[in-house]
């Protein structure tokens, strides 16, 4: 089920782990907050399932956990939300 974007809805950036890369690689994706730590990943123009294997595909509802990086805090998709 997809969430329609209202004109006042702001997308957040969530990082999604790429599989089969040989090292930890994360791809930024837009997402809509659904409440608490649950977000729905939005499709992006650059998503190509033939080129990259995302841990969670666009349209998935995921739990996002904050991580601390050199440039501050960011969100990482951690598991599927029900």
C-alpha cells in the first residue's frame, strides 16, 4: 500500500543497505514518516533493481534507527514494519 504525498508532507532521507556489495554500502532514499520509527520508502528515479539489490525495496514499510556519523545523525532502515 502506498502513501499519497500531500502538498504539506515532507519526505525524510533514510539509508538502505545494499546487498551483495562485498562491503557495507548504503543508498539514500526518500521516505515518508508514518509514526514512531516507521517509514515508507519512496521510489526514486535512480532505483534500478537490475543494478543494485536493496535490503528493502521502494514501497516497503520499515523501522528506521538513528545512527551517528561524521556529519551528524542519520536514519538507517533496520527491519520491515508490519
